[in-house]
C-alpha cells in the first residue's frame, strides 16, 4: 500500500502509476485520504458485478412449464389452535 500527498501525486504521476501496478495508491488531501489510484485490472475486479437474483434463478424454458396447483380448501384433519 502506497500513500502519497496530492502534491507528491502532482509532481510524480508516473511514480504513482508504477506504484499502482503493485497495489492501491492512497492520495491524501491535507493529511486525509481523498482518492485511490488502482490499476485497470484491480478496478475491473472490484467493479465486476455478479448475477442478479432474477438471473441466478433463471431457467431457460421455465415459462413454458404447465404448473397445476391443487386446491387446498378441503378438510385435512387439523384441529384449530386453542388459545384459551
């Protein structure tokens, strides 16, 4: 991890890019981190998004499946709860 002040970054941009090839470069402004310089490969790793929930559960052809749900209005022998 490399830390550079804004002034150092402005004076040695090439050095900052070289350092970013080894890991993140934290750039400070008045002593506080304000920016991070990353290589493109590292950025793409962080920015890569996984599938959405809908994409994860998607099944090709599922929209053509006939689904019959049985009627559950009958008496199944269950006793109602007694809360007395």
